[in-house]
C-alpha cells in the first residue's frame, strides 16, 4: 500500500524557516476550530448533549407534570427554563472529560511545547464547549415549544436566559478543568463531578417550587446558585423581573472564575 | 514578565553547544526520577539517550522541552534557561512525544494544518504546508482519514511531520520507534538521518541498543536518573575493555554447559545475554577465542554462528550496571503523569 512507504527521495522534506509565533487570539481561534472539527468527526459528542435533555424534558413533563401542576402543559411552563439549566450544568463536565482525554493521549504535551500563548488550548476547548451548550439549549427550547412551552418574555427573554446560563456554564467549566487535570482517567472526571452535580441540580427549585420543601432543605436550596439561575432563567423567559437573581448568578460566576481559573492555569503550567 | 539573565543577553553563548544540563534533579513525591543529570550536547548532531524503562529518559526530555520544571539544577537549551526563558525555548524546538501527540479524532491533513496555524502560518499557507508534508512523509493517500485509523508507523510519521512544520533547531524524539515493525523502524531511522543532514540537532531516547548504535553519533547511557556513561558508541564499547566472542548455539538447552566450558578456558569471561541461545565471552585475544571455540567443538556443542568483535552495547550496559539492559517488567512506566 502506498500509504505504508516513504518516497525514497531523500530531499523530500523541504524545510521551512520558523515564523513569528501566532497571536493569543489567533491561537485560541485555531484551537476552537479544532474543537469544532472534533464535533464534526465525532458527532457522538453531540449525541450526549442532545439525547439527555430530550429524555429529561419528556420524562419529567409527562411523569411529574400532572401530579405537580395539574397538567403537563402547565408544568412545562415552570419546568423548561429549569431543565435548560440542569442540562447545561451537567454537560459542563465534558469540558473536564475532554481535557483529561487530551492530556492522557499526550496531545497537550505537543500544545504546551509549541510557542503559543499557553492558556490557548484551554480557552479554545472552552469555545467549542460553549458551542455545544448552545446546541443543547436550542434543542431544549425547540422541544419545549413543540410540547406547549409558551415563553411570555418572547425571543429576547429566551436569548437572555440562554446567555445567562452560558455565562454560568462557562464559569463552572473551570472547575472541571481543574478536576480534568488532577485525575487519572476521563471516567474519574465523570464520577467525581456527579457527586457534586446531582445534589447541586436536584437540591434546587428546578423541578419543584421552594415552598413545597421542608424548612431545613429550603434554607439550603435557597442558597444554591442553581436555584438562582433557574429563577433567573424562568423570569427572563416569562418576562418577570428577576434582577436580584441575575445579579446573584453573575456574582457567583465571577467568583468561580476568579478562584478556579488561576488555580487551573497554575496547574496547567505546572508539571504533570 | 519573566526575569531575563542579563549576562546571557550580553554574551550570547556559543551556539556550538545545543543543550547543557547540569546537576538536574527531578523528584515526583519520593521518587527521584532524575538524580543529578549532566549533559552537554553539541549542535548539529544526533544524540542518543539510552536506557531501560524508568531510567529517566522521558523526564529528561520533558524538562528540556519546558514541560517539567527541574526540582534543582540548571538546563540550557540553545542558551536559554528552560525555566526562566521557556517561551524562547519553545520557539526553537519541537517535540514528538512517546505517545503519538496528534489528535486522533482529526484527519492527518487537519492535524498538520492545526500545528501549522499554531506555529504562525496563515490558513492558506498552513494548508499548503500540510499537503507538502503529507507528500514528503508518504501520507498523501491517507490525508483525509482520521488519525485513529492510521497504522502505528503512519502515526509515528504524522507525529514527526507535525514537528517539522517549520524547522526546529532541536528536534526531540522520545522513543521514536517503540512499538514499530522493523520496516517502519527503518523508515523512521531514514527520516532522522535526513533531518539531521539538514542541520537540525536531534535528541532521541531509545531502549534499543541497536538504534542508538546506528543513529547517534554520541550517546549517554542513563540509569536510575543518572548518566552513567557518555561518549561515542565505539568509545563506550572500548570502555568495556576487551574483545567479545559471540556464539549462537544450535540448541539453547546447551547454554549452561557452553558457559561452563568457556569459563574453564578463560576465567570470569561470560557476559550475560538476554537471548537464550546466545553466549558472549570476554576474551583477551584471538588465541583465547580459538581455545574457547575448540573446547566447545570437543564437547559436541553445535554452533549456528560465531563472531569475534568489539562488545555490543548490550555488553556495555552490563559492564556499566551489572545487569542486562532489559528492565524487569515490574518497574513500570516512566515519569508517571
């Protein structure tokens, strides 16, 4: 097979002089391009982020809808903005999984030995992840509309809710970047993260209103950032004032980034 | 941002030395992966780091390519300190790691475009360079295939191609032929020779004594995180001190008998060999070799072949470490991530 043999011309490799290194922005853009290519070649990555939300939305709407709100149609008005939050929060884990896989395969050794702005591979991957979050978000909304979700806040409200969820997801991703660099296997990223994410998303008001919970739990749930995000998402989509929740989410996101990003970058620069 | 060594800037070091490592120690927890490594590698040569698994070869390369910070000691690559001037080092070197450091989920062409872009080429230029390299490495037909579907040899080639998008002053190759079939191994050797002929300094690590012998002008033998010998391959061989008679037995079960007979002729002469049917005997001269062969013939020990020559690197390794070059399986992976 011709692909198995080298042309025997010894002069075949024409050397090329080194050029000026790329700018930071250009490196990030190139690595984001790589993330997109991976989605193109391994569409299964999108399968994960599309099937789960579809399943959740359908299951919760039809199983709990009647019991919780009288009818699925009424419940979905409450549930959908929350399901969006839950789904996106869950799939932020893939940021860590992807990073861990790249590290284990030795790919990050190449990136780190290149003359590029060092955080570029992390940020490039994050851009790809944000794209995936967006695809998942769109899907949930479309499915919701089919099932009878009617956002009173209109398209603008829905888009603002999207944006807010993406901000929080982007921030949360930094935590998985840290986990992704610390653990030995991609599966461990999953396992570790679910221990946090299960309580984080279920001990919130995504599925049921705060008022239905016992007092001690209510105190916990009220301070869960996911509760604030779900409130904000619901409020924006239905055109209700939720300024305080939005602010809360933005502050929480900023706090996560301020703490996690420097740790992640430090780990990234350090040896493994 | 980074502190620069003002002295280094005023007096740029002579570029005849590509790599200078002094007393580099690297510890991982309680493990001393590098235990005071010293190296001086001349520009424009192929230099081999030879040693068994876990000896510290990969750790050395990772320190030199700025992926690991040494715990103590100092390493200069092309005159730049690998810690304080890491960015300058990265601008001048390329690394092809032990595991194929290309993206398996991208095509061959996309991988090379990716690296070309990251090295500063424009999109159009990057695509052209990718095609050029695919052609040069005999991978044009596989350009559009995902690297995941490549054979071991093809992966190795795309990996080396990615390191040659633009000319590195030093190319680091970590075990470039491990896991390759003999044919692919030969192709990689040919590539290394071409790259070196073009003026790039090549530092490669290998567990294969034959590989180091055939490619590298100079070698460092590394064991337990230390350089235990350094020199040209003939230097190292002559350091073992005498000629070696290599005999290949027709029946490997006669090995113990053959060794005993040889020991009866020349005292303390049997060198351990990893191959069950091979016996290596240190002999002071040709007459002693003839005597050993005569004794073996009289005992009816059939030989497939024999040769008298300078010791092999296997012999060198034994002379230096007191054990054969093959590491015990239990020693595990080098430089745990």
